[in-house]
C-alpha cells in the first residue's frame, strides 16, 4: 500500500435545534432567505462505489502429468483484492438566491454498506464499522457543499460526471468486456474458485477462460493471506476512498478509470482509462471509519 496521505478533517459542526450546521451557517437545502444575495459560486461533489473482493491463488504442484491430463494442487488464497465500479460527479453553479450568511461549507462524508457473505453464502467474520466484507457499496452520505461569493475572473459553471471501473477483460473474440458486468456466480465459475493463476511463473498454468482479465488499476485494497474481516481496519478504508478520489481527478497517464465497456487503445490489448472528474478533490473528504 502506498504511503498514507494526510486525512482531511471535517469542519467543526454546531448543533442548532434538530439540524447540524456549520458555525454561522444555514442548511444548503430548503428555501434560501436572508440579507445576502450573492451572486454565489456553489460547489458540490459526490462519489459512490460498488465493490467485491476476489482471490488470487498459486498453483502449488503437479502430481501427475500426461498429454491428456494434469493433476495438481492449489495453495490457499495468497491474497485478495477489490474490483469495483465508481460513479462520481462535480458541479460548480451560479446562484443569486438569498441566504442568511456570506459563505457556507460542509465536507463530504461516506457510508459503507457491506454484505456479510459472498455469492456462495460463505461468511468471513463479523462485520464492524471498519469492514468492507466480501462485497458491498460505499456511498456519499453527505455531499461536499461550498458556497462563497462568485468571482467573475476565475469561476464558471461546470458539471463533470463519470461511470467507470477499475478493470477490464477481453473475450476470445477480442471484444472488450468489463468484468464488473459479470456477476459473482459467473465469476465463481471462472475465477472465484480457482483464483487468478500467475502465468509465466514456475508451476503456474495458463488459463483460457472465455473472459480473461487484462488490466487492473490501483487502488485495489490488497490483503495478504486468506481473507477475514479481522484483517480490515478503518484507516485502510479511508485511504482507499482518498486514493479513488485522487485517481478520479488525475487526467494524466496514471489517472482515470476504464469506460464500461472498456475502449481498446492503439496499444491493444491495453485499454484507455480516461474516465475522470478533473475538478474532484479528495481533500474535501471527511471520514468516520
């Protein structure tokens, strides 16, 4: 795992009645009323992920081999990592509505909804607030929101959104597939039970599945050894979300996600990972994990 980036802290809230507000502020929702009429620059961003964990196995040894058959054994899972879809957006809008304060801001917060077992009904330990489990969803519970005076010199209306994935696969026909479009049961028939054989290493085998994973983009939250929820901890989940946000905002060769389905590049079988939200900023996150 790369060195952990500093985790931004949320702005200190103040409880006022039944609403949780920033000091000297008014909620973003509801009818805007007050003495301050702008014009305003309003920024919002959101991020959601659906994920599942997959294993990687080593082929241990060959006990019998002939021209018609091969008998051998697999080790237990050497490691597990995530595959996921990501949906994210950023908006900068212009407003002349009236508010009671001259500015307001809230950081983005997240909710994790893990499932307790995989598609075969196998569970891997008790789920806690610091567990992603074998599959689930990470969603924006509180979107980032910022309101400040509009600056004609630097501000403009913007809307950016993306639906992407961290991996892609190819079928034997050469057509591009996203493995996220394969459900866990189908995954099980191909890789969930057998893992991802490391081709090219001594003792490994080549596989000829109909759909074969070609490339995976980081971060994938790798855990080494056989998976258990006890391997997980909150800061690792915060780091995952931060790194996903960083990749979303990176428009260079090391950023962006695959389209669905992936678009092959001129360097096939590589695919283009240009699905990004350039204005997304993970420093606007706040974490409770």
